[in-house]
C-alpha cells in the first residue's frame, strides 16, 4: 500500500482541458518516494492508500497543482538581453538562474515581457494514474 516513505512507480497521463500535456504511457514508470516532495502534494495525497494494480482519476484545481498565474511573475527586460531567435511571442527561454521555462509574452519597442509562471499555472489538472510497483525506499546515500 502507498504510505509515507515507500518508493512508488506509476504510469500516468496528464490532461489539461481535455488535451494530453504529459504522459509516460508506453515508457518507463515515474518513480517517486511518497511524502518525499517529488511530485505535486495534491497528487501525492490522492495516491496514498492505493495498492499495486490500482488505477485512479485525480482532478486537481489550479491552486492545488502549479498554482494560479501571478502578476509578480511577469518581468520586463531590455530587448538586447534576449537572443534574436527568441524575440517571438510564445518563445521559450531557459536561464541557469531559474529552474523552469520562461515564456515571451510581448515584444515592445525596447523591452520584452517575460512570464516566469509555470506553464501549467492557472490550469486545472486531470491525471489518470496506475500504480505499477510499491517498494521500500532505498536508504539515502551516505
């Protein structure tokens, strides 16, 4: 049974507004440690108590998924700091100082407006999950 500290392997499909946005179907299972903070807390809570072979549909409101879109996550940067090939609305940027993708939302005369919100912020999430293995978690490396 899935309980705190267990290593869990799942197959999943994530849909947003009916569109599949992520899935490991046909691939390797996602492996995480229950209560280890490795998957969304709302999803983790919904999987607690399941057994190998169980399937579950999990709906998470935006606030329980990647949060709501926040205005504080939008930033204007000088146009010259953005590579020319990324000076397009919806272009994705990466930064060594920021863990997630950064989306270009507007190009102005001298600045570019960037969105640092998670791409799924503000969206309700729907997961289809199948539990494929539950094991004792390996001991932490010393």
